C-alpha cells in the first residue's frame, strides 16, 4: 500500500526548505534593489542641488580644462574652490565622496585628492550617464573608504553617476556620488532574518496542520483499503460461488436439454405411432363403411320397394308399416355410418356441411318412428306435440336428425319420472330439448324411490322464424332405473346427472 504519510513528510519538508531558501534569497535581493533605487533617487536629487548651486561657477573650468596631469589639477585654484563648496553642501548628508568628470571621463574633481586626474572613459556607469543621459547606480562594500571626514571602515555604499545638464538641456559633465547605506542595509538584513524566521514559523505551523490532516487521511485510507481488500475477498469468493453455480446450472441445462431431446424423440415416435394408428383407423372405417353401406343400401332399397308396393300390394297393411320402419331405421344406420366418416373428416379438417331447408315436423316424426319401437319394448309412452305454423330449419339434415333421434331414452328411467322432447318459444334460435317430468305412482306398486337423474340434450340452429318448435313427450312405465345417453354430435349434449 502507498505510504502517504511518509511521502508527504519528505515531499513537504523538501518543498518547505526550497521555498524558504528561495524566499530568503529573493527577499534580500529585492530589498537591496529597492534600497539602490531609493539611494539613486536621493543621489540624483543631491546632484541636481549641487548643479544648481555650484555648476554655474565651475562649468567653464570643467568643460574647458585639459588633461595636464593629476598634480597640476590638484593645485589648481578652481579645484580648491570646488572642494570647499562641495564639502559645505554635503555636510549632514550620507554622501561620503563626490567626483566630477568631464565628458571625456577625466576626473576633474574628487573629494579624495589622489583620484583627481584619473580616467573613467571605460566605466559602464559613466558611459550611460555621459552618452545616454541616464543615471547609473550600484551597491558595493568597502573595508576601508576615504570620506570627507576621513577614512571609514566596513561601509556599504551606493555609487551613482548623474549627468549634469546645461540650461539648454545639453550634457556638460557627470557627477559621481557615494552614499553610505550601511544602516539601511543592516535594517534590511535584520528584516530579512525576521522574514525568514516568520516564514519558517508559518511553514512549520502549516506543515504541522497538514501533517495532522494527512495522518488522519492516511488512517482513513488504510481503513478503507482494508475494507476494500475484505470486500474484494468477499467478491472473489462470491464470484467463485457464482462460477460454481453457473457450472452446475450449465450442467443441469445440458442434462435437461438431453432429457428434452430424449422426450422429443419419444414424442415424435408417439406422434408417428398415433398418426399411423389414425391412418389405420381411417382406412378401417373407410373399409367397414363400404362393407356396411353395400348391404344397407339393399335393405333400404327393398324396404322402400315394399313400402311403396312397387311390384304389387302387400298382404297386410302392417307389413307396409314395418317396411316403412325398416327403411327409416336403415336410413338412420346409414346416417350413423356417414357420421363416423364425418368424424374422420373432422379430424383432418375436411368436414363439409350440406345445408338445406328442413321440415321440422317431418324431422320430429321421423325421430318418433325410429325410437317408437324401442320405446314400446321398454314400456315408454311417446307423444307428439307439434305447433301448426312451424317454420323451416336451415341446416345439414344429418345433424339435427341424429340429435332428435337420440335425445329420447330407450331405457326406463324411473316409475315416477317422465321424459319430454320439446322446443322453446319466443325470439331466438329454434331449440329442441329433452327433459323429464313426474308421473303418478300406482298404489298397487311397491313404494320404491330410486335415485333421481336428469338428462338433457340440446341442438340449436338458425331459423327464419323460431317462435315455435315441436315437442315429443316420453312417459316411462318401468320400475328399473337405467341411464339414457345421447351422442354429442351436431352441437347436442346429453347425459344423466344426480340432482
């Protein structure tokens, strides 16, 4: 883990030392430059004072004198006069030495007599003042220095070259003033020491505050790092668990996929077997229906010939009625066979309806004929109740005929029950229904009350006028309770339910 506290300690200490050294060095330099600028301004002011006071008296001497040697200049009467005037003007000022140069760099006057006659032609400060008309200054230190009052020691001086201008602003000479700035430089050194000390104290306090903050932050970071490491371990463990769970899930998916493929194969085999069985069933039904319809057509044909007495009258009228019943039963059986074939067509989605106008009266009477003999055999009484003005029914004749012929029971229901085949009245589709009603129980019979059953069958179809429908009532005279079931074809439902 990154050592924040140690890194901060070393870095901040190094930066503090660099900043302190830089500021400790820059501040004295800045202060000394300001001191030189101040002293230069003072020297320029003093030089202008000297120029205004004595230059008019000695300008001709300075500008016209020739280089005759230092000794001749020292004993020149004008030199002594200049010295007296300058000494008077510098009394009480920090100026320790004054020099006067002509434009050629010759020292015409110096408060230190030994320097009179020296040349300053190559001095940069003199060149700037004489040629460019700009004052030039520098700070220097002297172990010993010859001043007006005598030799002084350990002095810090500001040397300033100041151009001297005439009334028409021409440069006629150069003054050089040496100003003593030792006390001011000492104050600068003291203030620099105080500044550095204050800077170190401020940096120390700042460093201490930042050290405390960074130490606190370092502890928090270490704590958070530990929490993150623990969290990372938990995440790794969770990832391992997730990877293991994913592997198990993938294995289960593979197993489930294999099982589904096996199931799919089994289902395909079952489907193929079912399709094969269905085809076999269809082929069987087609073969059997052909084998049944061939003799059945003969029965229907011969019974119709007998009923109509094509080849002559029959001996007894009852035979003609039997022939009629045989014909109707044959037609019914043929319809049943055709219905079985229709179921096969429905399975393949190839069922076609042969819709036509049907006489409901004839339909109900045909149903009575079909079930009348069976009702008589089971001791059931059949009655018809058909409205006079009954509309025609638009439907496939095979469908309602099957429903109407099977809705009446051929087995006795109960000695205390009766069955009725009837139609509803009012607006709406024509409805043929089957219901039971009570009949009196003979006193001569034992009082036995078996379980009660209810059977109903409904077959509906659209009609142009459905306000009337026929009714067929079947009354049971048998004591043995039996179930009566009707096939569910052509939208008809039939069955027995306990109530």
